[in-house]
């Protein structure tokens, strides 16, 4: 038998959810995914069959309706098809990317608000460890100040993703609130990059944006900074919207330290419920402090309003298995004794718990 497929075992056979013939021939990409358009008496369907024969609907990718057909694939992996009277291109990015944005291009320094800084992160490759650096500078200066301590020393400032999962897309991680009534008037630039671990070898184009501060700041910050010192402990867990609550874990790289050693603080995130926004607060406290005073990351101020990190949203099912958010050399200036780190999700704009409170304990000898 000279047929091309003679003697080759069948890899899979997947039934299509239709009694009709496919609308067009299938198209396959270089990863073994097959795209096919089908129809039945109730409407139209567009789907992807992966290399194991598992069918996934792409109904929402084509806008939820219209006759879809004619899939073909470009050299960059973009999938093209016609949907009704339109031609549509879609697909998964095959590279990593990071973008950084603010909530407004301009701010008035005499107002008691903040520059909210967000990053958008994509990784469509296999998950590998990455370092993420975020920095800002005045437009007329060459000095970069690195998040989270806004220090010129980048070695104390890396946020690490170990790993950033393959296919991850984090639409908006609001990572910083800059108090612009403490910034001189002028133009500023924000930068964000993804790098090979322990290096400044970029693995994606550097993201950047600009913002301006107009006018002279007030001599003092007039906001109420009297957040309850034990606010985390006072609140009870409220599951909020229907769905499984998000989860969070927090840990340090060691249980005990001496001055001069480096403490790495890591968190892990998962959202098994609805894809809705959450605020994330991280705080530290001394075990032997009778007042239980909390100091909130990244400003280590007791004003939690300057310290929230937001996920808007952390999509349903998304996770970050190990995100090192602080890399700090411990000094003699810190009190000796036991410490606790606390982390929890809250419903946006409130101090109503949306997850259990995670804890990590460590000691400075």
C-alpha cells in the first residue's frame, strides 16, 4: 500500500458538537493546534483542537456570533478567519511583554491624591524564572529610582517571577501609588522590564510611560494617615461575590537572619473564583509590640492607603506560584526579635477581607 498514511497509528479522533459538515477545511499551527469552524441548527462555532485531541470553543473570541470560517495561520502565529461580513485576526502572543501605565497623564501637586502605577504582563512562552524591574525618573535627570524602595540601587529592587507561568496574561497589576504632592513640578518617566534572572539582559522590550506634575506641592500632606494599627486582625473574612475565594501565601527564604543577610519576601496568588478586582495588602509587625502596629509594604508606613497593590482583575483560575516582591539586606538599625509578615486580598476600595490572612514568621538575631 503506497498511501502516505499507510501504517501510521491514529493519534486521536475528536467528535465535533454538530451534525453538520465543517464549514471549511481545518488549519494547523506549528504547535499542533487545529482550528476548525462548524455549525448546527442553533448557530455557529469556532474551535481549537490541541495536539492531544481536546476541543476548546473559541466562541467568545469571534464575538459570540456570526458565521465563522476559512481559518488560516500567518507566519507569526496569527489566526485569520471570516466572521459574518468581517475578517478577524486573533491568536496568542508568542513572546513576553510588559507595559506600564498610570491612571492619568497629568496631576496637580496641590491635590492630596496619588499617581497609580500599573503593569500589564504577558508570557506566552514556557514559564521560566524572570526578574522584573520597575523604575521612574524625572525627564531632565539620568537617575533611575527603583521600585519598591525608590532607591537608585537596582539590586534591592527586583520583583521576581519564579516562574512567570507560560501563557500568563496579567491585565492590570496596580503596584505603586506615588504621592505626587511630594514630587516637584515637571515631567516624569516610568519604566518596566523583564530580565533574565540576576542580570540586566532584557527578555522583552522595555515598557515606559510618562506623566506630569503641575504646580507646587503643599508644604505638608493633609490626608488622614491614622489607619487602624491592627486593622487586618479586626476584620472578618467575607467571601463576597459567588465563587471560590482567592488564596494567597507568603513566605521568607529563611526562618532566622543576622545583620547583613538578605531577606527575600515571596507571595503566591491564586484566584479560583470570579474574575473580579481585588486589593492586596502586605504588612509587617514586631511580635513583641504590645500595640500590634502594622507597617504596610512597600512604603512601610502605617498609612495603608499608600501601600495597596491591586489586581484588576486577577482572572479566574490565574495564579502566580512564587513572586518575590522584596529583596532586602537587613541592617543593625532594625530591632532584634521576632517578626511577622501578613498578606490578604480585600474587596476593592475597602478593608473587607476577600481571602484568609496569610502569615510568615521570621527572627532577626
